[in-house]
């Protein structure tokens, strides 16, 4: 008896078993099915099925719970699964193996699997999954999943679980995963009954997408292998249109506030990042300078005449002065983090998809909705402002910022200074590249001194966890194989994830990893100084990171002098492999 596979959803029709949902008896050949027979999962026609290679049937025979889970994930566009296989996840892993439209990226630590899945959503808006075992595999995901939670990134976490009869005290690698994941998730459940597999998975997918967070599903080892007939499945559909528009009256109130104001300023946050063209249209209509949060850096290229700078701890005083004098301050998708320190006392218009972030100013007009839907409607209501000197004033601010950054980038200082590193990277990284950054001094210097063209970049925002940069770069290269990918990291953050260099080499993911090697946790040293503590516990004993790149099967380049940096970066870009550029710098040689 043969087995046939639906190319749309992955459902497998096993002639030996038949199909309960369509009342097809066991032994019915596929060719003998009626011409109008439809796939019981996705309703595709017979012409969507292909004959599978003959081989042993899965444990339990026919299509298993694991097969159906992966078919549903694929139907939602999930093509990347990050993780480490093990005893309690073998059924799920094998279901990935059988799907040509899915890749299982085996990492060296589960935390990095979750980091990569989080970064994938931040960079693409699409879903990726992480898949690992019960117990320690599941607990290792926590930091990466918390990064996704804090930054509202949609992630699916699939975890094996011990067989149902062995749950409880004394179970090997068994923990209460529902309890463990509860604080980090928007949906969290265990598939204890095969009949509920699709219902639970669909709810997990809906919550992850619409709730912009982490959905966790645990699947016991024995349940993974159970046969699952489509007749037991109760699939749901996702809401295709998530555009939300506020009340017409509120839009007009916001327009009137702008019309009465004397100095409108636009603060663009991460929630507005996909809509840079709309932000630019708004700026031109009301003649308002644009400042951004750190996460929204790059929403417009730095040379855009309306863009001034980042606001916050990595920003420039010009941006702070604009925010404090704004009338009104127009906040588009802004999270109001402590690092941005948005002034709350100014007249304010807020646009945000998350209603909990609205109402941050005492005189704010709150527009609940996503920028993509709200801005086109609202811009048309705004009266064009007449301010012929606006661009001249912005140009003067931009020139002052440019002169300041150029003065900081000393091309003669040895060891190489971080501002000079960022200037060289700004000049050499292609405008369509994807950049991932780590947390620490490297990220601070990037936020302050790197001059964006049209690159995309990803960071760990609210959680601000070290070790994010490299797994995020792996996700970036998988998402955008045609683009150059750069990871800018420090020696502390790189060391936390450096095992993934071999992962990038294994999957042939060329990238340039720039390590700011100052042999200490530089940001912690600065924080100790600011709080009047003596420096303690921040020094690092580092290996030769360039040699490590060679040892992993990639390439390593060491830079110790400023004139070596640009040739090293250009050479690294030309090498079709993973390149670790180890730049000797000094945390004590800052601004």
C-alpha cells in the first residue's frame, strides 16, 4: 500500500489506513478515490498530492500528531525551526525532516535558538519556531523567549515532554513546563490528547501573531507518535486584517492639537518602523523634525533632511532639546522606555497598537491603532504648515552632530577607538545590509555613532541581554540570504554565544562578525564609575578570537591599528564565509 502527501499542507494519505474524516475504508487506493475527493486538512484537490517514497510507516502508522503539527505550522508560513533534538522530541524532529519546506537549524545552545526565533520576527514580521526537549532544553530557552516577550516578538516554542505515564516526581528530565513557561507566554499548553492537537496549535499560532508574543506548546513523547486522523481536527482561521483605526473624532482632535501647536516634533518608535515613508510624508506636511527611539534607528537614513537623531541615552543633545520644547510631540509606536526618557509634560499625540502604552502624557490625544492604518487617514486631515525655515534649522543641527561625530572618530589613536570603528563601519557596510548588535558598550557606540543608510538592524531592546548579536545574525542570514549580514558585538557578548560560529559555518551562512575586543565588560565598568564604586570583576581573559574563527572553519582577521580596519572589513565582505574580525580597542578611550 502506498502513501500520498498533500503538497499544500503536508497531510499524508496512507492507503493501508484509509481516511476516517471522508469515510474512506482501509485498503482504498489513492487512484480509486473520487475525482472530487479533497484533502481532509486543507481541502486541496487530488492533484495536490504526490506519491511518497515507499518506506516504513511512522510509529503508530499513517499521519502522526507530529506530522499534523508541522503541516499546520507550514500552512502558517513557518519554514525555520531552531533547536536541539533529543529523546523527548524525536517525533517532532522527524516530522520536520519529512517536510521539504522546513529547515531545522541545530544550534549549540537552546537559548540561542530562542534568540534567533525572536530576531527572525523582529527582522521579517514572520514566525519562526524553536524546538527542543523537555526539562533542561526547555529551561534553556527562557532568556531568548523573554527577549521576545519584552520586545513583543511573535515566536512559537515547541517542546518535547516525557511520556504521559511518567509525568510527576521522579520523571527523567521532567518539569512542569506549563508552570515554567506561564510568565513568559501569551499562550501556554500541553497536548495531552491527540484529538486536541490542531485546536491547541491553532490557538497558539493565533495568540503568538495577534498577541505579539510567545506561544508555548509541549507535546509528550508518546503523543507525538500517535496517529491522527483529520476527522479529529478542528482547525481555526487567523484574522487576516489586523489594521485598527481610532474614532474619527479622535483623529480630528489630534489634527487640531497639531494645528494649534507652534513646534511639532515627530518621535518615531519601533511600532512605526515598517512605515518610514508615512513618517516622512507626515514630516513634510507639518514641517516637523523627526527624532527616533534607539530601536527605530534607521527608519529613515541618517542623511534624510527631516531626520535629526536618536532620542535617549545613546542620542544627541539636539534631539533632547527638540523633545523638551515640542508642541506637540507626536509619538508613533513609542514604548516609553527609561532609556528613551520621553518628556511626559509636553502636549502629545500618541499612536500605538497597544492600548496599554497610550495616555502617557497628561494632555495626550490617544490614537489607538497601527501606524500603517492610522497615518494615511490622519495625514489627510492635517492642515499643511507654512514654515520655510524648518529644513534650514534641521540642517544646522545635523551639521553640528556630524562635526561632533567626526571629531570623536580619531583616526590615529591606538588602540582603535570605538567612534572610529563605527565611522569606518558606517562608510563600508552596504546600504542594503542587515546588522545585528549586542548589548554593552558596542551597542551604545552603535546607537550614538553609526550612521544608518537603509540597513535593517536588530537588537535586544527591553530585556537588553548580552549574547543576542550572533544568533540574531544567523536568523538574519537565513531570512535574507541575498544580503550582507554584519554582527557588531563586544568580547563579553560574543563569548556568551561564540559556539554558534560553527553553526553559521555548518549551514553556510556567510557573515561578518566584528568583535570590539577591549578585554573587559566595559559598560559595567562605566556604570561602576557613575555610581562611585571601585572597578571590580569586569576584566576578561580572552582567547584569540581571530584564530577561533579559523578553527571553526571560517576565517579570522585581527585588527590592532586604525589603518588596518577598513581593509579588514572589505576583505571580510569579499570572503564567502563566516569571518570574525577581532578589533583591539580600549573601553577607556571613549568620548
